[in-house]
C-alpha cells in the first residue's frame, strides 16, 4: 500500500475563487493594515459568532498572550500548566515573569485548582491556565482561588475556538482569554490571534498596546508592540467564518467515528468533554496505557512508518525545556499527572478534509497490535 501521508491536521482552506473578491476590495481600498475595514468587520463578526462583547485581533496568538499579560500589568510569579504548547510559558518569560508550574487534573489534563493554592506565594499575581484540547478548565475552581487571593486569570484559549459550556462561550471566563488563529488551529487566518476583553476600556488599552502604544498621531502611552492583524488575514477570517460550522460538524463526525472504532481496545483511552460542553474537536488525543500491546513511542513509529503523521502533543512538557527545567516547580516529582500524560499521549489526525476511509485505516493500524496480542 502506497497511500499518501495523512497529516495530523490540515488548514481549513475555502475555495480560492471565494477569496478573490475580498482581495479586490483590499486592492481598491489600498488599506493593508492598521485597523482597516476587514479588521473591523472581522472583530464584529467574531463577537457575534463567539457570543462575546469585545475582541481585539492580533497578528498571532503569542503576541496576544504577551500583550494580555502587559494589559493587566502582571509581574512577579504566575501559576501555569506544563502541559501545553511552549508559547504559554514563553509569554511569561517575554514579560520577565517567573512561571510556576502546577500539575494537571487526570481527567481534563487542565490545571488542577486543588494544587494551585499550594503554589501561591506573596509574589504570585495571576493564573495562566490552558483549555487544553478545547476541554474547558475547572473555571469555577480557578475563579474561587483567584478571588480568595486577589489574582488575575488569563486563559490561554488557543484550542477553545467555539467551545461552549452550559451557560455560553467558554471564552467569557477569567479577566482575559487569548485565542490563536494559526494555520493548524480549528479557525485560522494563516497566522492570527485575539484577546477577548470584558469591556470597551480594556479593549481600547489592548488596541493601544498592539499598536506601539499610540493613542493618537502624537501620543504614545506605553512601550507597545506591533501586534496588529493585517487586512488580508482579517479578510481570510471573514471567509473562513462562512465555512466554520461545516468544518466543526465534520470534525465532530470524525471524532465520533474514532470513538466507535477504538472503543474496547485494551490500554487505549480517549478524552471526553465534560457533560454540557459543546467541544470543537480540535484534537483527538489518545492515551496509550500499559495494557496496550505496544508502548506509545512504538505505536507512534508504526503509524509514522505508514505515513500517518501522528503527533505527541504535549511531549516533552514545557517544564522539561532548557529555559524552564531549572525552576523548582519544573521537577517531575511536582508534576506526576502531566509527566504521565506526556508519556502516554498520541494525537491522531483530525481535520475537515479527512475521509472516513482514512479514519478506518488509522484505526485498523492502531487496533492491529492489540488483535495480534489477543490471538
Ligand atoms: C497555538 C498555540 C499558541 C500560540 O499561538 P500562535 O498563534 O501560534 O502564536 C499558544 N498556546 C497554545 C496552547 C497553542 O496551542
């Protein structure tokens, strides 16, 4: 069999001819960036789609994270998760803030509020949790601690586009939530990101910070960065929004097919969003336990040899990278659940273009070693 490689993800790319009229409008306007009409229209459309009041668009999610921390004047120590993409903690280092890693919950793989409290010191100013794989954090638990200790909460919601809990968008929680619209995410603008803001004043401050700190032609109020989303990316976001519901529905189908085909395989476990949550099926993480016929890395290699390009998100843990591993909180003994997750996880391909036959072939490959062992 000489199948073509199956990527773990593939960008949602609407037909090119649908994008051309947007480009024509940009060419006519001769406005390429700095909050042009596409940028304004996308902010409005995203607020409506996501069910939030205020949003500030960014050139990427990392600049949005860095700016969110600055907007709230976060300093000192911030409690965060080691089980995430490295940009989560990097955004702290870019602000001269010390990350304090706290272990995750074994069901959601999100920051465990029960363990947060013990990590708070007089220097702690905020919590930076991640809705990992789009699974909502224990927002009530985190809120309670933040209130008790007077801490800010910034959610890294890079995985959580469109995720809703029983009461609405998961993005409404905390002081700020940060999205990524990178090409690999559920909703993309090639590169892009955003901050969900609670009020117009906060959005205005963030809009200044993402434009060098300018408030008008001659006044600069902060050492801001250039974090603005350009008009082409914003236009692509507007087009993407027209296709997003269809893409999310297809992701849900693939997720369902995986679950159906992989149930009952000894040693394999998939994550399930908590009751009442509408997920976005951004990822399909599979936990490869000890009862499975192969070790996780053997299954990883077997699938890659068959051109199924699975990924180990999130291995290694952020706390294992050289710029973090010297921190006391980075010790593996402090992070047993995250350490186990990093050893077990394998993210299977999931994206709207993936065919049922691909999913079936992947599941065949995953279940075959278990069948051999059982025989
Ligand atoms: C993708 C991602 C980011 C960074 O977003 P970019 O848009 O790539 O800068 C941050 N945090 C998490 C959890 C991510 O997955």
